[in-house]
C-alpha cells in the first residue's frame, strides 16, 4: 500500500523534530474468541522541537474512530490514509495525541496474531512487531530511535493469562489488566501475549537480586514442555552474560512464551520473549535440535542487553543486533560452566557459516553494514549476512583485539548507552579504547564491502618431503553478476593446523600457527627442513570468514580419511569446504556423494550428520547430471537404509538415518517398508515410530502416490492438533496428481485464507523433487501471479509464495530466460526483485554444477 513504507530520510526528519515521552495503550480483547477486530485506544505524549510543524504517526487499522490532538478533534477520514495519521500544526514543546481505532487480528504472524487450537477450540494471541508491526495494534511513531515508556491496559476474557513487558498484574473484577509502565524502549520490542496459556514459574537469583522466570505454552503442549531443561539453559545464560557484560539484567522479569504459527525462530521482546512452539518437542528429536533450541534461547537472552537495553538508531545496524546475539549465544554455549554443547563452534561452522557463504555468493550480496533505505529493504535483510557472516566477523574481531579487550569494550558501551540508541561507531569507539587498535580500516574492509575471500595454501617440498616454502594465497573472486561493489582483499586473523596420523591411524593436530594474513600472499613461519604433515588446514579453529581450499596432497588425504580427525571442528571445516566446492562446480556431485558415503558413517557429531543428509540430497536433486541423478539417488537411498539398520538402537543417529531414508525412499520394496513401519508389521530395533516420524513416512508415501487422501485423513484423525493439520496439508499437496497440485495452488495463490503456518506447509508439500514434469505448467502460472500476490498480501505471506513457489526444480536456460523476461517486464520493487534474482541465481548455480558433474562422468 502507498505510504506504508517508511524511509530512512522520513525517520531522520521525524527524529530531529520529535522526542517521545510515553504511550498509554488500552486494548479490548474481550471478543478475541470470535476474532475480527479489537478496540485500540492510544494516548501518546511527545515533544516537538518546532512550533507549527507537521509530521505523522503510524497506524494500520480497518477503521479510525477518533483523533484528538492537543484537545482538538480532527477529522479521521481526512487525516488517516494508508498507514499514517497526519499531524499538522504541532506546538513547540509538549503535545498530546489520542487515537481510537478498530485494529484487526491477523493469521499471518504479523501484528496481533490469533490462533484457535483445534484441541481445545480456544483462541491464543501473541504479538510480533519487528520490523514495523506494532502499528497494527496501536498508533505509534514506528522507528527504533523514538524510544518511550509504554503502559498497557488490557481487557481480556475471564480466566485468560495476559503477559506483556512489565510483570502481569491481577485482573480487576471486569477482567482488566493494568500493567506498570516499561522502561524507555523501542516500540518493536513491546509485546502482548494473551490466552488460556499454561505456565511454569521459577526464579533466577544472583547477588541478592531475584528475577522472576516463567515459561508458557498452550495446554495441549504442556505434557511435552521440558521446563527444567529450558530454565537450566536460561540460568546459564544469565550467569555468563551478566559476567561478560558487567551489567545486571535490565528488566523486571523474564518470560519465555512458546507460541503457535510463529514466523521466525524467536523474538526478543523485552522481558517477554516469544519462541516458535515447534521447540516444544512432541516426539523424539536428536541432540542437534536441543542444541539449536538452546542457541535460540541464549540468542534472545543476549538481546535483552544488545538490542533492547541499547538499540540501533536505524535498521542499517540490524546486523549488529543479530550478529552480536548470534556470536555471544554460541560463545556462551561453548564456554558456560555445565553447558551440554562445548562443541558449539563446530555447529556454527557447519550451519551458520554455510548459510553465510551461500548468501554471500548471491547477486543480492551486500556489505554487513547494509544500505537500508526503507522498511522494504530491511524486511528482506534478515539473511545469512546479517546473522551468520556478521557473527563470523565478530568472532574474527574478538581474535583480532583479544577476548578480554572485546568484552571490556562491550561493558563500557552498555554503561554509556543504557536505554539509548547507537550507531556502529559507538561500539567500535569503545573497542578501540579498550584494545588500543585502530579499527577504522578493519571496519571498512569487513563491514562496508561485500563478497567473500578464498584462502589457498601454497606449499613446496624437496625430494625428501621437507617443506621448503609455505604461504597463504588470498583471492577476491569477482562478485556475482548484478551485485554492487568491487572485490577486495581483507586482513584475516587465522590459525593454520598441521595434522598427522597417530599410532592408531587417527588424524591429530601436531602443531598450530596463528598469524595475520593480508594482501595476496602471506608467508607462514614454518621450521626449515620439517617434513610436511598429512593435512594442512587453513583457518583451523574457524577464526576468520573465508572460503578455504586444501592443497592437492591434503585433499587426497582428507578424501580418504576425513572421518579420522579426532576433533569435530576440523572435520566440520573440511566437510564445509567440500560442500562449497560442490556448489561451485569444483567437485562433481558424484564425487561429493562418494566422499559423504565414505565418511558419514564414522561422523560422531549428529548436527554434522544431519547437515550431510540435507546437502547430499540437495546435491543429487539439483546439482547431479540428469542422466546420472536416478542412479545417484538410488545409491544414496540404499546407503540410508543400510545405516538405519546398522545404527545403535534408539540412538540419535538411528533417528537421523530414519528421516533421511524417509525423505528419499523410492523403490516398491522401500515404500513397502515405510508402510510396514507405519502399521507395525515390521520394526527396526530401538526405532520408535512416534508422531513426527509417522508424518515423515506419510508425507513420502503421499508424494509417491502410495497414500491417498482418505489415508491422510485417517492419519490426521490420530493427530488432530495444529501440527497434525500442517502435516496433513503438506501430505495432501504432495500427492503426484494434477488435481492435488491444482487444489494446492488455488488455496495459496488464488485464495488468501490460509494461516501463515498452513500456507507454508502447503507450499512445502507442493514442491516435490520427483515431480518436475507434473510441476512444469506452474512455471508460467507463477510468473503470471507473483506480482499481484506481492502487491496484495502482507509481507510474510507474499514472501512465502515468492520464494517457495519459484520454479527452482526447473533447472534450465528456459527458466533463466523466463525470470529475466519477468524482471524486465514486471518492474518489481527492490524487495521482490532481490528475492527473484536470488532464486534465479540458484538455477544458474545448479546448471554450472550439473555441467561439472557431466564432465566428471566423461573424464
């Protein structure tokens, strides 16, 4: 809609004019069980720097009933348009505005989301306001640097729990909850969660202070809520962050609320963190899932200081919020006393870094400190650069300035800017003072330029095998076509690991050299006459952010012995390098599959194993030469079944292999096994075919045509829950019939009634890699519909369609041409253009990888 896209220039002008004191927000949720709209009354007190100035306040609402500025009633029909209420003729100094509106519940995960649990038929509400959706619930100056206090008064149905940023008060006799005012915070981290939620309470106690803790979920999930484990991780985070930040937790209490149909992993609302309720595990999951949940918990807790206590001035520093929270959450997992995951940097290298490397090689790559011109820009910027590359660079910065100096600077930063807004320069200035290093050149090279460097070892030996020369060669590949900027060489702080076989045949690190790499070539100090080790690993310990290549001899050893590293991190780094080479067409898909099959059986880290499962399947589906693909898939599927049968009964590895097998089972015999496991006529010792694993089997059977709609419905009757509804929707749309695809397409593209989570499930089911021919007609339909979807749906719902239904399986020049024609003719805005060029890049990469795989077959 016109007028909904706040620009940075507008925000700066408004910040120069206004300072905001307080909001009084009165919401009537008494009709939430029925849905529709709710009454919202906002009273905001603010100061204007000029007399007679004009500005606007933000509001997205079906109707505005009343606007009163400084006691004078304004014509709502005249001053309210799109998402703005015009405020004209302000007084210099204090102004008071009252807005009465009817605001709408949503089912998109934006604003005030309403969900009805199919188990108890009760409504559950929660807010999601980042980036700019608090304006869907109350009138607000919607930008992070106009902080204020917020006092909520909420009328809710009898018996409901109502939670906000301040501690929950007792309801009066009319079901009204009157909260105390918050500290000065940004509007996007205010929150309201309401409904008959189940709660578990505890405390965190330290240095004579008690912080109330609580965990909430729907009653239908209460039996699965492992609150003690969640509280344990939370307390570890409190201990570690308060010590490292030297600043007490800044809010009155800390609630964690597992809410339904959440679009993200979690959200850092001050003192009231919302988390996707898929983290309340209904069925057995591997330890990797618990580790990911713990990282999410710690990430949001870190935000209470970095993001909530001290907040970015504008969204171009979003990366700093997210990168800092990502870095410190992983650092806490690795170092906190009693942590279950001291190997968390392995997980980071294996998952976060891989995400960052992929994002940084797209046409939309951008500097970590991105140019954010407006809200549209930031909405598509929650990406692998903002989170993972930024965190990787912070890890490098810690190595560069020293950990103690880094956290000393952070402590000074919090003390100087508590409850204020900052820019990057404020943090770098604090770090310069504590470390004594000039960070301006570092910042320019790492934060203000795009792209990724490649580090290669250059090693020469004499006839006896002794190293005579050792250097690191740094490359700056050209940025992807369409990307802005120029390639640059950067300073890297790296470790070089030297690995040899011990007496038991294991690869162990025998030496480590840490050095600064700068420019095209950097000599590595290496003792003259020393024999070259079996493996030389650049960027050992994963200190820097770069693509790493192995020399020819190291690659030969790793290809045969990757699983023989005794430590998980060097294994993960080598796996990541091999995967990146496959994506770049430097390693053929068939050779990557051979490498995975030779080493995955010995891989102990379950997170790495599950990543290898995903990557092998993706490589076969997208990067394999079509003439060999089915042979490769058959080879992979047979291996997954063999590993499933051989795995330790009841182990995480057994469960992971069961899911990998279910994702690709293809022969009649394999599909019969899935059915037999479902109905119990066959078992595999230790494998519990519980609710979630059943659905994995059902969805594969549905996608292959071995499960019809009646059978899917029968399975849904076993699991009449919100999760069951999503799984059933995915299974129905996965069926390999023209009718099933048409029904799914109509519900998502031509209709707009599905809730966000169900729409996401239908899209996931629709796109099946074994159904390329069946999906071919939808390429033209996609390009005909996507612009209208983008223009008429909320951002979250439109983005699901734009990314999820792009014809990514149609890997051909024709798809590239169709995309180019659409880009030229449709004239999309910058956000949609970005998403489309990213998807196009996936096709181009797949074509290149397929050519490499075909060449390997002919070699």
